[in-house]
C-alpha cells in the first residue's frame, strides 16, 4: 500500500509539473489575469487521469469509462502541446533577437490549433492496425516448418479503451494469415475495467493449427494472477508459465514477466529445452538479449516498449533497451523481434508507426 501511495504521489507531481508550461503559455500568449483560477484548472486536469484510474477500479460504468477516456486523451493532447510550446518558444526567442514583431494571441491560437491537429492524427493513427510481415531464417528448422507462419500479438491492453470490438479486429486479421501458431507476448490486459472476460472472448475464434500460447507482461502482474486467471478462464489459450513445450519439433520457451529484483532462475527454464531443436523464446520485455543469444535461442519475441508510442519518447526507449526497443535484429543464429504492440497504454495516441500484429514466415537456414 505504501509503494502504491508513493507511486501515485510521484506520478501526480510529475503530471502537475507538466501542466506548468501550459499555465505560463496561457498567461503570456492570452493574458489570463485570474492566475489562481487558471492554476486550479491545471491542478484538476493534472489529477484527472490518476483519479480516473482509481475510480474505474471501483465503479465501472459508462460515465466512469467516458471520464477515463477523456482523461487519457487529455494526457496525449498535453504532450503535443508541450512539444509545440517548446519549439515555438525557441522560434519566438529567435524572432525577438532578429527584431521581428509577433502577435502573441495569433501565434498562441496557431499553436493550439496545430496541437489539436497533431493530436487528432495521433489518435486516428492509434486506431489503425497493420500486419507486419517478416521472413526469419532459423538454424536446424524442421522441414515441416519451412514457409510456415507464426503470428505474434503483444500489448493489446484490453480494458477501458480497447475492448471486445478491437479484439475481434485483431482475431480477424490474424485468422486471415492462416498461422501455424499464435504467440501472445504479454500485456493482453490493461488492468482497468470489469469486462475483461468479455473483451478477451474473441480469442476463442482464433484459428491456428498448433494453438495459441501466452505469457504475462507487467500489466498482468498489476492486474494480479487470480484476476488474470479469471479473465482467461474458458478461453482456448495455453499459458506457458516459465516452461518449455515441444511445438512440432521446435522448443517453445515461455517466461512470464520478470519483476524488478525478482530472482527467477532463467537458466533452469532454458535447460529444459531440447538442445538439438531450434528454440523460440517468448519474453515480454526485450532484456538480457546477449544472455539469450549466448544461450542458443534462435528467435526471441518481445514487446513492452511500444517504441515510445509518441515522439520523442522513442529515443528514450531506444536508449533504455540498447536499440532493441523495436524491429528485427539478427546476430549469427540469433534473431530478436520487438513489436511496438497491437494496442496503446495511457493516451490512445501513436505518432510513430501504427499498431501492429506480426506475421513471421519461418525459413530454414
């Protein structure tokens, strides 16, 4: 409880501090005189999303869902505002140094309209769902797997924003690929809302010859093991839970989300795999990449990063995950693909690539 309180407090302070540039922008560009009222509005806006998260866990209804969606959209709009305010401030300083006279109200109105236009693009882009098609060569791949497709789905974040309709869209696109197997690499759920079982129910219509396999991400950890189990009860899906299964001649290794500081014996899990067979690893977060490469993994599938979801956060994820935050990387007999995810977290915005599911055609090396 103390950790949750500390997290909420720090998050609230960060979000409030993020509203201060907007507060000063409105005063400077539009001359708001009632600064106390404006500061109160900024404080209420900064508390909106954390409040929506707390309320939706207690009362899940149409009103709280609308409030949650609006608060999440506002966070995305705020990010767009802050970025444009930053660059416009540089331009205004340069204009003043060069002796140009600028009408601040007109400039401020232009910044607001540009922010709203950019926000609209980000929102629309987040609702697109592309199929990312790849060919990956794997050493010792059994002949029966040649040219067969596997599909990776990750970071759907089913909950308040992404529901059953969106899951149906993912299932329809996946089925159109006629996959041999489907791998869900965590964060299937977002953790908010009471209709998770209904939202995930379209997975029962997912069609693949060898089935659907699932590992947990951090959001299943936040949701809790029992709640995750309850949501998935009755769903035709196999949770790997730190184990290895033989998938028609391929060792499929699934490792559930590794908590910070958790002492999980990864070596014991990997040792259960048949060394003579090619090995595919499902791990939510693209970490310990060098370790898994040296351990003989042939294909590692991860998600988690969303590739930052909104510019310029992609530069941050790239630094954190040492370049493995997105895309395909091949080193000798090792391949890793990190997807940007099929859904969104926080603001339903994407300024980078659209959301994706990943279709991988396997080739013999």
